[in-house]
């Protein structure tokens, strides 16, 4: 996809996401085999790592996927990348008290990535997108003012 098409796509996505003013942008690229290596270097590390970074709902979903190692690793990498991108989109004050496990990236009503929990202000909106190809997964988060609150 060309850069001009990517920019057009991003503008359309922002319009559709009901974000009026952009206050932050975060992007994170994850090499999925690195996450796999971290998760399986010691058996006890998988549980500790997962509990440290995953929200309760994400932890439940991750445990249900553990038998399918590839999907499980990709899910953990997805959560990590979204939360890293989210962290980068926040201002310094909110970054200082950021805890990954306080944020949920699962939308119970669809398979689309989302951000909930944490310390979302009532006038904030987040646009989240994730893509992966082979061993790489990329997440982007745009933080802005909610369309409804600005009217």
C-alpha cells in the first residue's frame, strides 16, 4: 500500500472512530518469536508474565488458548503491542502510573481491538488497529477527544 493510500485510510478511520482532536499517537512493533521465547523459557514464567501484563478478561481468554501455542503467543503479543502503543499515546502524567493489567484490549461484542479500563477520561476516545504479517505484529493507538463530548 502506498503512503498516500495509507494516509487516506488513516484519515477515514479517524473520521469513523468519532475522534475530533488528536492528543496522542502510539505505535508498537513486536517480533512474535521474541514473545514466544519469553513465555516458554521457564514454565512458571508464562503465568507470572501473563498475570503482570494481562487484564482479567484477557487472562481468561489467554488461558483458554494455551493448547494452541501459535494462537496463544500471537494473542499475548497483540495485547502487549496494543498496550505499548497505548502507553506511548498517553501524556507524561498518565504514563507514570500506567499499569498494563489495568487496561483491557478485548471487545466482548466483537473481534475488533479496543481499549477499555485503566483511567480513560469521559471525553477521550481511542482508535486501535492491529496488523500482523509472518513474525511481526504492529499496533497503533490514536488518543483523542470524543466526538460526542466536543459537541
